[in-house]
């Protein structure tokens, strides 16, 4: 299964390219998992920021944010 994402606002599904990745401090709310914040420039030119524990996703990669809150390579 693809890793789930947490976004400060509603996730708009679609395709985009990862422009930035920032490591976040582990939190009890995330079960102690290290989360990363992904800045994703969507095909419509907007940028979405989503937090995920997804591994193996790098800056410059094309990803999909799905309607069910997943991030896929």
C-alpha cells in the first residue's frame, strides 16, 4: 500500500513533481514515526504541502496524490 499523507488543508488529487522535502521532528501524534513534508508542484501550477512517512521519494520525481489520501510514485 502507498504511504498515507497528512495535509494542513484538503488534498487536491492529481499529479505533480516534488520540489522540496523537509524532515520533520518525530511526534507522539505520528506514533514516533519520522515524517517528511513534501512540497509538490501540481500540473495546474499550484503547490501543495503534504506530510508523509513515505520513503524513496526524491526531489524532482513525479508523484500522484490520490483521492484516498495516498502518495504514489
